[in-house]
């Protein structure tokens, strides 16, 4: 039977590429998008490639939208195999320039959204044979990476974004612990520094390469890890992937 995957924020960027790769691997993909028009355009583009893709209206910063999306998916399918919490926003700014409002906005989408979406879809994930949850994090959330001056990302100083992704790591660990006696695996993905709208297309690697970590964690075998932080830690275009320090 075809597996069913929901990818949040997948109307463009790494999320769209994640959807494309999971669909190419044979899954039915549900493209979460806060703008139904953008979501439908992305799903239509994947369908034109012969892939099984459907757009789902899903604003991860809005609980009513999350509840409605979970109900829509639950009416159509009796389970969900894969949830990729990919939707995310960025704000530049060092510690001294960071306001309460910036923190609030970033955490609403990047952190509270991940917890709310995961909890809304957990009943369907529990009904899957081997549910997989992937939370898209970043190497700039790693205390080990950022405090090591030899890493290519150690100079980054964007407090709200980095702290929000650090919190995503906490969310990952806590869900992995709670679900440890279930078949569900929960891991944090590191796409690498990817050229997308999020960074004004300044990244070094393509969205297709950036999606690889999410796809690998979404398709882990039964003996794969849970509660890990894994992906691209180098700036090269053919990235080797590795476990990152928290
Ligand atoms: N690019 C990188 O170098 C990099 C590195 C590490 C981690 N990441 C992470 O990778 C993920 C994808 O980012 P990207 O680089 O592909 O950026 P992107 O091209 O800007 O895509 C972000 C996606 O998230 C969606 N989104 C934002 N807020 C949302 C909300 N409230 N509800 C639903 N969807 C929402 C956007 O929708 P709209 O089109 O409606 O805005 C878009 O589809 C993010 O979590 C990001 O933090 C990126």
C-alpha cells in the first residue's frame, strides 16, 4: 500500500523538494500550504510530473487551520505514515537587536507550530505501521557547531531564528522520548545551507540536496535511530551527512 506523507510549508523551497522526492519514492504526498492557491499550484506541478500530490490548507501558526487540516486528512485517510514539520520563517538580527515581538513571531511558526501540528496528527501517525516524524532544524541551532569557531556557520548571529530551531531540537527529543515504546521515530533534520527564498537564495546547495536529510529521516527502516539530529554540516555541493552535536 502507498505510504502517505504530509509536509508542512511545501509549496516551495526545501518542502516542495521533500514532497517531490517522497512522491518519487512512491508515496502519496499532502502539500501543506498556508496559501491554498500556492499549495494547489505546487501540487499541480508535481501531478504534471506524474506524482501523487494533493494540496492541504495548513497555516502552522493558526490552531484552527491545523485542526481543520487534521480533520480533512482524517476524512480521507485512516492513518498518516510521515509528517515532515518543514514550515519555517527566518529573521535576521543579533542578540542586542532582538525584540520580544520578533521572538514571538518566530516561535509561533517555528516552534509552537511544530508542537501543535504534531499533536494534531499524532492520532493518525499512531495508526500507521511505522510512523516517521521529521522536524526541520538547522546546524545553526547546534550549540556545538555555533560555539566551534572552525565550523562554517559559527559566525551566524540571528538570535530569534537560532533559538527557535534550538527549541525545535528540544521538541524533537521530548516527542522521541515519549514515543520510544512505539514504532514512531522522531528526528531533527539539517538541510545544510540551501539556496531558497528564506535566505534570499544565498545558500550554497540546491533545494533538492537540502531535502535529502528530511527524506532519509522520513524513510528510516525499523532499526533506524530516533531522537537524533542529523544532516548536512558542510558547505560543499555534494554534502556528506552526519550526526550533529546538540
Ligand atoms: N534554506 C536554508 O538554508 C535552511 C537551512 C536550515 C533549515 N532550514 C529550514 O528549512 C525549512 C524550509 O525553509 P526553506 O529554506 O525551504 O524556506 P522557504 O523557501 O522560504 O520556504 C518556507 C516554507 O514555509 C512556509 N511557511 C512559512 N510560514 C508558514 C506558516 N505559518 N504555515 C505554513 N507554512 C508556512 C512558506 O510558505 P509561504 O510560501 O506561504 O511563505 C514556505 O512554503 C524551514 O523550517 C527553514 O528554517 C532552511
